[in-house]
C-alpha cells in the first residue's frame, strides 16, 4: 500500500488529496481498440484558497500562494481520479518543457 504524503502545510491551507494508490500490476490488458484513444490527464502542483476579494483583484504579476512546496510530489489525475504521483523535472532535450517522473502508479487494469 502507498504511504500517505505529508504536504508540510499548516494553518488553513487546503489539504492535498489523500487517496491511497493501489500499486500497478505488470501485464496490462492489450488488444482493446480503446487503448489507442488519447486521453487528457491533469498534473496538479497544488491548491490555493484565496478570498474572493483577492481573486477579483488579481493582476499581471500577482502571486497566488499554493499549499505545496517546490519539491512536493505532483498528482496526476484523470477527471477527479488520482492515478499517479510523481516529481516534476525538465525534459532532457533542451526544449525547456516539463515532464513528470512517476513515483507511484495506481492499478488501472480495471479501467480508468
């Protein structure tokens, strides 16, 4: 079973999702036509809980503090379902693009 991750925040910051991930098994099903369909995943780096008055006053260069630290794991979601956790890193191809190195993966053998 996966360990819960301490997000290191205090006070009234929103808690990080605390779902536990069931480890992935090898030997995933293949041959299904749906496996070739692209799907959008969301990489969540943190949450914020600003006041409405703060939101309406946002301008360019405003800073919106998050409940996470720079080296905290990110969460990978499909819809609202947590499917993995990982670490942000820069691609090795000098493009400046970000990538996620997976550190925990849920068992998706029963579907997404």
